[in-house]
């Protein structure tokens, strides 16, 4: 069985495997414009995808380019693919060079909004595996010019383990109007009733000294979301949060459970 259109939840996978009898479930990743880009096993340990290069529905070639805090020379950057064909929607009137909302044509390359990290193989290889890390619309700069690698920090937060259990289901970083960093987080079911101060303490301990988190990327505020937001896709979550929590980010005492973390 194959799934697509967004990362499936654990419940979706259970229904496919148990109710539909799908012993092997594969997740296809692609776009309307370029068709299949990669494929993999949903919710696997490292959430890696194998690039679909050379197959009938795959791309002809791919590469990475540096973007913001991400360095393509280190195997992480914006994903560019050379599609076999580019589908265009007849109602898309956003410019002659615009192929759709997912990216932009730049000569032979289709520049996606995806920031990926190579986990196996090397950049451009047919057998490479990559993991989704961020979007080009998410990283931001602090007033001093320092880039914040949002996806990398959020993944580090979502991987925090406390006594053998994952602490957070979702973490989201945003700049505050005063030029600091706020994190809005949703604890997992095991920590749903944990006091805000306890969650903050675990986050601070895990991020400080983390090999993939730079000192200026540690949030000044950690706020706990109480409403059961849909976790994916992240772009939709961010839009909801910007609308709902925007004022609270400037004043952490104005509606969310949380407190300032000293830097």
C-alpha cells in the first residue's frame, strides 16, 4: 500500500496494516508539478526517504544549494530537482516562471521549498536517502544577524527523551517582536499533565550544549499549547499559531502556560 499527501499518523498506519491488510506501507513524497521526488517507510526511525531518480515517475536529477543557516557542502540545504516534466495548473496566474505553490522553475532546475539533509549516499546520487528538515520560509534572523535553523532546533526538541519517553509531540519556534526566540510546544500524552516549569526545565537542559543547537538558538520563552491542534502539515500549524498565539509571543504571561527562560 502507498500513502501520500502528508505524513500519516500512527493511527492511519495501524488502520492500513490491520484493517486493510497492508503488510508493507510506503509513503510517496512528491508534488503536483514534479510528480514523485522520493519514497520511504512512514514514521520510520529516522524518517528518511530514498530519492526517486531515474524511475518512471521520478526526477532526472537532484542537488542541494545553501540557504540561510544551512550549508549544502555539509549535506544539508534547499532541494533542487530536474523533473522529467513540469505540470502547470491552467488557473495558476502567479507569473510565467511560477510552476506552483511548492517551488519555482530556475532554468532546468525546480527549486522546492524543502530543506533536506542527506542521511545516506551523497548529494545527487541515485541511491541517496534524505530526511526532511525545514522549509525555506521558516528560518529567521535575529537582530544581530544570526540565523536560527528552525527545523534543526525543533527536531532536537522533539527528540528530547525523559526516562525513556519522548517529551514533546511538536515544537515550533518563532521570533518575538522584541527580537528574541519563543518556542510553542505540545507535550506527548505521557507529559500532558506535567507542570510548565518541568517541561521548560527538560527543554533547557537538553538544548544547552546540544551539538546541533547553537547558543543563540536556545529559546528565551517556552510556552505550552493547550489546544489539540492538528500536528501536520507544519506550514498549516504555523499559520494557525501565528494567528492564535501572535500576541502571546510578545508577552508570555498573556494566555499560554509558560515562563521566561533566562539566556
